[in-house]
C-alpha cells in the first residue's frame, strides 16, 4: 500500500511540476509573436519591441543560475510560490502601465521571478523521484519546458488577435493562479538544507569550471546555437508580418506549433545515442540546424518555412541532451548540477544577445543580412564543436 501511495504521490508531483514549468517558462516567451501589437500600444518602433524579449530572456538566464544553488538550501515550495506570485503580479501590472521603460522593467522581472520555478522543480524532481523512474521524470520536465515555449507564444498570439495582448496576459496570469492551487497537493514542504557547503562556495565551484578550456568551448557552442535559434525566432515575427506574407498573430501562432517537434528531437537523439557516438550525432545535428536556417531564410513558400521551423526546433533541442552529456563527462560528478546551470545560462544569454544583435542587422541590412549572419554562425559553430570534440579525446 505504501509503495502504491508513493507512486501516486510521485505521479502527482511530476504532473503538477510539469504544468507549472509549462506556464512559468512560457511566461518568458509570451511577447515573441506580438511585438507589432505591443509596439502600437506604446507608440514605439516595432524593432524596439524586440528588447522586451531580449531583457526578459537575459534576466531569466542570470536568475536561473542564481536560483540553482539556492534550490539546495531553500524550501522548494517556497521558491515555487515566490516565483509564481511574482510572475502573476508582473503579468497583471504589464497590462496597465503606460510607460514603455516601466514595461521593460516589469518584463525583466518576469524573467527573474519565472526562473525560480523550473530551477527549483528540476532539483526537486531529481531528489524525490525513484531511480528507476528518474530518466522518464526528467524527460517530462525537459519536454514541459519546450511545450511551455510553444504553448505560451501560440496561445497568447491567438488571444491577442481575438481580444488584446493586455487581456491575453491577464488570462495567462489566471492560468498560473489556477496551477498554484495544486502546489500543496503536488509539492512537499521539505527542508533542502542538507549540504554543508555554503552558497558562496557553491557559486565559486561553478565559476572555477570556466577555467576548463573544453568546458568553455561547449558552452560557446550552446551560446551560438541559441544566438541564432532565438534571435531568428524573434525576427521571424517581423519578417512574416511584413511583405510578402502579412501574416496575422493567429496564423503565426499556428505556425509556431511546428516547434513541437522539439519534443520529438530529444527522444530521437536519446535513442540514436545508443547506436552512434555523441560526437558524430552532435555534428549531424549542427549541420541540419544550418540547413534549417537556410530553408527558413530563403523560402518564399510558407509551407517550406514551416518545414524549416519544424526542423530547426527538432535539431536545436535534439542536440541539447548530447551537449549536456558531453559536459557531464568532462566535469567531476559533484559539479554536474553547476555545469547544467552554466550551460543553460550560456544558451539563454546567447538567445538574449542574438535577439538584440540580429535586430540591428535586420534594421541595417534587412532580412538578407540576418540570414547571412545566421548561416555564417551555424557553420562557425560546427567548426568550434569539431575542435571541442578533438580536445575530449
């Protein structure tokens, strides 16, 4: 009976954690498909609106790294409630402020608050799931993060077309409120302060990993990958809403669902890694990322652009477990949590900077400038990955 109850509690915990991760990770990405509508509300240039996502993503990346060590010291339930309430308040305030500068601060705070939830729940799931179910549970958490990105962008874009982005944000906040009602049922109020190492020592240990040249190379692979992936995803909104496509936010929302292939990608590479070396699989994925970018950039047919988006998500997220696995083999066992946080930080920092920098290229050199830069960076990334793989031998 006790084992059955434990299994039921574990299943409930995973489901509640997954829903919270979907909504809180998603809150960072909700502005990506509605830059045009937000820019009209604040009477700013549409390209200036890209700084909304850039700042939100940047603060999310930094905060995720900050919350990582805290998850070993502070109650999981406290971190989840803290992050959820902060995000709910910010979403509510974002719809009533009239100053764009104040709006940027609020959206940055969403990144700060939202990060505490996945950081805490990834650690909580790893600690409270039986070993035989751990791979499945962590797979659910990673998939929830991906679904959160797709779900939030698509649903908010559709609601924005139907009502307004302010109402869409308010409804999204209500969804988080509803999910929070299940926190007492799904997340135990446990004491996480079981380590003798101080928080400062934990951060110092993580920082020392940056002295390893091979670690730096693979962190940079993640940085460039997300520089192109998230930067291109953001600017695709401008490109597809202008000539010759003139797509509405709703159509963009449906098109964005092609990105659900990311979930498939993580499963496929997991299976292929049993028959193929991680190095070869990494290079194959990076080559197909480059092909996907070319397909998106130079297709005039919406069907082929959708195929390009499908493949971009498939291979970008398909190679995530590979890079993390390679990094885990480089660092000591007791640094594996820290290296995962550092890798996520490098990826999201790349996405934040990529959104801003590629926006400058779009402003000065139009779409072709963005594409030449993106394709060049994907090719450079393949060369960097090959160099990194040589160092691991």
